[in-house]
C-alpha cells in the first residue's frame, strides 16, 4: 500500500522560510523513478491548487504565485520530495499536500502552513 507522509509545516512570520518533506513508502524503486511528484495546497474556501511538480526526468513547473520563492526537489533513492519555501507571504497559508502520479494518483494527509505575524 502506497503511503505518503508530509512533515515540516508550521507557523512562520511573513518573509520567513519553511521546508516541507514528503516520504513515500510502499512503492518500488523502479516505480518511484517513473513517477511525477508534486505539491498542492488548499486554503479554506478554495479549491486545491498546484504549487509545484517535478517529473521523472527532473523537469519542474511552478504556480506563477510561487515562482522565484519555492523550489521543488526529489530524491529517488530516499523516495522523498521536498519543497523549499522562501519569502513566505500570508497568502501562502494553506494545507499542503504531497502527490505521486504514476499508475494511480496518491495523496498525503496534508500539513498545515500558516504565515502570520
């Protein structure tokens, strides 16, 4: 059974940084290498939206709102996907979800990020 566990969320002041990590278990080495990995977020009253994705080949895409501030990375050997978030803004406040897309679509349980002074 594929499981995704996120960590690293919390409360941070505007302009601060956080690093989110997601560890994937129950997936083979071959499958994780073939997977597209991503981070999404959902704020209260809003739909879940893409934050960043990284393909099996290492190509990345970002939401316009986070370009230049967030960086997604992956480690196939550790089966992790990370999101470095810098210069955080109050509008980044949301629950952040890790996602794995390969034969199916898998989601983590989410981690809360709150940006507030």
